[in-house]
C-alpha cells in the first residue's frame, strides 16, 4: 500500500507541476511580481494537499511569528525536494539562491527568471559570491526573503553538519537579520528514494540572528540553533502516532535531544 500511495503521489506531483506551468504560461509573464508570486504559492499549497490526500503527510509550521516583516536572509535546512515547493507556502515573497543550471531548463527556467530568483555559478568562486551578495541586497531592500541552504545541498536527517562559508559572508556584508529554519522533511521524503512516508512534516522558524556578530560566532550560533531544533523535531516525530522508520543517525540525534532537554529541565 505504501508503494502504491507513493507511486500515485509522485505521478500526481509532477503532473501538478507541469499543469501549473503550462496552464499559467499564456499570461504568467505579463503579470506583476505581486501577482506572479501567487503562482508558486498555489503550487506549494496544492502539492501539500496532494501529499496529505495521497500519502497521509501533513505540514505543520512552528514559529511563524519569528519571521520579520522587513527583508531578511532565511537559512533553511535542506533535506529533500519538499523544501523547494513547501517554502513557497511558508514565506510571503521568497527569492531562492539556486544553481544557474536550473535557469537553463526549458519552461521551468523561464518561470524561475520571472520570479527573480538568484542564480549562481559555483565554479566562479569569489565572483559568484560577490554577485550573490549584490543581488541579495537588492531583494532584501525590496522587503523580500532571500532563501539560502547553508549546507549547499541536501543532507539526510541526522547527518554530520556541513555548513558552508557563503552564508557567513552574506551575514557579514549585509546589515539584515538571518532567520534559521529547522525541519524534519527528510524523514518523510528521503533523498534519492521513491517511497514517501505518512506523518507530520514540521518546519520550525527560529528567532532571527541579528547583525553585529563576528563571522565565526555567527556560523557557530547558526549551526547550533538549526541542528538542535532539528533534533527536537526528530524527537517529536518519534512520538507521533504515525512515524517513519528511524535511521541510526536520527536515533542518535533523538537521544542527544532527550539528554539536552532533561538537562535544561533540571536547571
């Protein structure tokens, strides 16, 4: 049954993506930015609905009050494809930092360009970094949220953190808050796997890290906040009525979270 429900969802998810692009194409490129961002938002909401109906997976967002009304950088944990569409239903006006190769995909890349995301060429080194920061400043000045995955690529739940320098450089060069987001999506939508598990995918928006910290202090604080919050979300999942299989790495992180919470309660 799990295989069949996963198959139906995967087929429906791709159909939903294509239909949103094809059906909107005749007028999408003539819309204002405010109107255009509603398209990926509706895609995200409809994909969440398919996920719920076909697989039994729901979404819960914790800490929405921590998202500033002004422009900011959003540092989101990256575990699965889920983040690409669901974040559109969470953030009001998000600009992704993404691989420039995605912009070259016919039709899909055209939509990305219209939505004014930030493409980067990883092989360009310092030039790519300077370009990313320049473009991010423009979007933050327009009160948009610039979303970046601080580890650069998808990491399985519980994996050893691998945070890159790019976000720290952005923090030091831009006078704006950085909002961390922790999640447990990889437990339900594992990378490189076909199966989709039922349960509750949780995304937790943490308190912003305000400007003024030194680079190393910021990097350490960002990693600590996101990883500890992810551990607590794994712990919540393990106590849900419906829980996906737990990897050894996730079990280790859950044990650490339990000890940390016990220590905090005893203080």
